[in-house]
C-alpha cells in the first residue's frame, strides 16, 4: 500500500479547520502568501481551508502583529474557498487599560466581524502569551468581548493550555522556545482549565472550540463531562502528536468517544505557510486513517498508530459538516471598505516595513 491514500475518500467537501500563515514571504521559493496554500488545498483534496491568524503571537516572526489579520483577509479575497478567523491585538504588554482606548476588545470584535471574518481565534490561553498579556481569561479584559460573541453566536477557536508535560519536563527545546511553564511564573495547567470553565459558566451559550483536544487526551472523561455540561462546546483534533499516542492507548474508549461526540469535533492540521507540503499531506492522511480505518501505520514520534474505524456518517461530521454548519455553509465575503479602514487605523503597528509595502500595494489593487 502507498504511504498516502486518496485524500479523504467518501468525504464531501472536507475542510482543514486550523491553518496558519506564519510568514508572509517564502524566501526559499521567492513567493508571497497570496496564493501560498492553494497547492496544499488541492493536493490534499480539501474543499476549504480555515486560516487562524496569530496577530498577538509572540512577535516571532515579526509578522505576528496586526498584519496577520490583514493578510488573512486578503487571502480570503483572492482565494474564494477560504474561511478565516480574526484575532485580537494588544498595543502593549502587559496590557494596560489606558493603551486600549479606541481598540477595546469589544471594539476590535466589531471591526473584525464588519470586515467579514468567519469567527475569532484566541491564542490568549497559551501560557507564554497569557503571561505577556497579564490578564486571566475569566477577567475584566475579556468580559465585554465574550458577552458580544455569545450574543451574536460567533464561533471562537481558542488555544488554552499546552501539553501537561510542558509544566513538568524542562527540556532544552522547551526552555529555548519558552514552552516550559513549571518555574512558578505561569498559570498552572489546572488553573487554565478552571478559567475556561469560569468563562463558560458566565457565558453558557458561547460557541467555543478548544484547540488540540484541550490537551485532555490523558483525561478524556473530564472532557466528556465538559461536553455534556456546555452544549456549544467543541474541540478540535489538531495535533500535538502526544494526543494521538494517548488515543492509541485506549482504542475502544476513544472509538466510543469519537462516535458519541462526532458532532462536537473538528478536524485540523496546524499546516502553515510557508508550505511544508509533504508534512501537510502526511497529517491529513494520518488523521483521516486513524479515524476511518483499522490500519496500523507509522505515526507521531516514531509511534505506530492503529485506526479506530468510526462510522462514515461520523467521519463526515468531523471532516466537514460540523465546521460548515458553524460557518453557515460558505465563507463570508470581505467588506473591502471595512478592511481599508482597518488597515488605516492599525498599520502603524506593523513592524515589517516590506510587508507593510506589500499590504499597501494589495490595497491599491483590490480595495
């Protein structure tokens, strides 16, 4: 058997629900972002892709600022089979209330929705960004935005926490990437769970998807209780490979879990631009085959993963229908005037001047 099967056999309109544009320009191939994920979409047999900008990421690379929202909006204009979230930006760290005047999160939310983004992406629960912002998820900074998002039924993709071992195992790589959180200066793994639950208790109709299975593959019974308690809560199965290794340890349990909660689970890869095409194809293939077949295949961290073969109707939900239903069936169109206003308001926050020049060029052509 070949290493890859035909992409997503028997799935109608598959969607990658979790993709990033990490840089705006690929120096190795001398191309910019404007159509940079289309080969991936075609090669993997995807009908749609979903961009998750990181405008409040850790400033590395420098395009992790407001420009990440803007280039995702341009990508939607230029590539019609694209959904995209918008993300919140912060002019200072730690966040100061006086610096947010005129760009409060409720204000930003309104701007992003007017532009035509399909939902909101929040990285604010990732411990290193959480620490930089200096505000709890269940605190005053976010309350008005959560209230508006709940009222309007806006879908949120939130990264909260990280693998539990990031608190307990200080490897050289984690320390170098600031992914070790056990030194007492970060919220604990459990504290972030409590804060997310507090948000859901305050805003019980919030349409929230917790990325990466909320890092609960070791404790799925707790996650099942959350899904039962909060009817609009969802999770995505974007790797971390550790989650799939955990799935493989309890195949019968997880077969039941994925079948029972198939309408609450979203497929995604964390694929990015610049494109690592073979990696993207591999991720699509392994995630699909884990859920759809009973094959044993090389997988994450040199681990061999055996598929749990859930029913086809449940596969269709996870790989397409759930997200399509949430987003109303098709990507929203970009309001070009609203995007133009957004660029004028926030372009002073763009660090990369070559990228700013590219954005201004695209604005002249397309807005």
